């Protein structure tokens, strides 16, 4: 369990002694009490997806207004990789690989050694968008 202050530990011990129905009731009361406050909160989306292989094309193309579909893209990529790890699909670990194994991602993390240029921008054959499309 995560480190907690002493008051939190006492609170947790008390809640562990409650039956599940009572815990659920207390949780629902707390959620109802903060509903109005939570509705006012501005939803902030991350400006950077760390793992290049799971970036949706919209993020690579610098879309500013995006929603849950970005997360679904990432989940889909991971799920496809998990399916690819099944014994029927990849008998040995050497046959397993990422779905879209790009090595660079212009403009977010461009290939600094790219020799080819198009319209003044570096182009790499193993760029993330090239792997997807």
C-alpha cells in the first residue's frame, strides 16, 4: 500500500471495518457532494504522448482539439500487440514486434540525421506516420 499519513491510516482502518454496502453508500454521498464542483473543472488534455509507437495520427499532425479517440488509438495499438504475442501468432519472442515501430516522429521528435528533404523538412522512411500509412 502507498505511504500515508497517520490520519489517513486510521480512516482506512475504519473504512475497512465497514461492510461493502456502507462503503459504497459513503462513496456515493461524497461523489454527490462534489458533483457541482467537478462539473466546473476544466478538462485539460496532455500536450505530449510519450511513447511514439502509440501516438495517434492526429497528435502527430499537431491537432490541438482532440478527445477520447486518441486514447482509444493507443489502447488499440497495445491490444493488437498483445494479440500478436499469442503463441499462435508469434511462436517465439523473436517474432514479436510493435505494431507501428517508427524511429522518429516529425515534427515532435524528428530524425536529426535524415538526409532526404521534402519542402525543406527532413523525411525519414521509418518516420512514425510512414509506418502507419
